[in-house]
């Protein structure tokens, strides 16, 4: 299945990351083909840190994907064309504890050569190895109105920084 994609050096990636993540959304996936969960996310980024190309993501502890992201050393980010918006909506509104989201949405999951779960339908799959994580802390907000607006229940996200190992762009 990986032959549907071409590997791209992260330095050569030209897409608008703010639009890609914030407006088009992504799936965060962790696990193996037999033990996996995925969730929709619109918070995160791509950049350069500690002399490495990185991705950073945010997951609340109550999300089922949190357990998988904690358990596994790697995670994948998958981005889709607009025609797959319903899949992303479903994966954001349903818990993997109750539904097999991959089966329910008809996504074609496959294992990459390095072991991550990627999706054939994606226009872009990014494989990452976790290199750092921490929790958002109430005491660190400089603008407290963000804390009050986003975290009224004090259910702070954990953020993960992952080294980008592979960036797979769908062949045209």
C-alpha cells in the first residue's frame, strides 16, 4: 500500500500547515493494525525543534487515543481531501471505546514499513516518534481567559512532540 505514496523530505513540504491542521483537520493514530485507535484533531503543528523536524499534537486524557499514544512510542498524522470530511467528523464525535472507527468509516488502514498505521485514502501521512511530552498547566497561562474558555473543567491536554520520521505524500 505504501507504493501509493512517495516519501518527501520534511524540508520540501510546501503546504500551509495552519490551514491543513486548523481548517482541514487530521487523524492522530497510534497502535498496530490489531490494537489501534484514531481521533480527529485540529490542534497541533509542524516545525523545527532541537535540530529536528517535528510535529506536535494535543490530546485530552479522557480520549481513548490518549491511552494508545501513551502506550506506543510512535504515532501517525493523516490528512485527507475535503471529500472525506464526514469521516473526520465521525472520528471526532465517536469514541474508539465503543466503535471501531476505522471499520465504521470504511478507511483502508495499512501498516507502514516502520510499523505505523496509515490510511490509503489520506493525501498525506506523517510518521513520528515521540521525543517529549508534558501536560498543559493552569499556572503557566499568561492569558488566563484562554484557560477559562478552553478548560472550564480543568481537563488539560497532554502535548506530544514527535520527531518526523517519514512524510508520505499521495502520488497524483
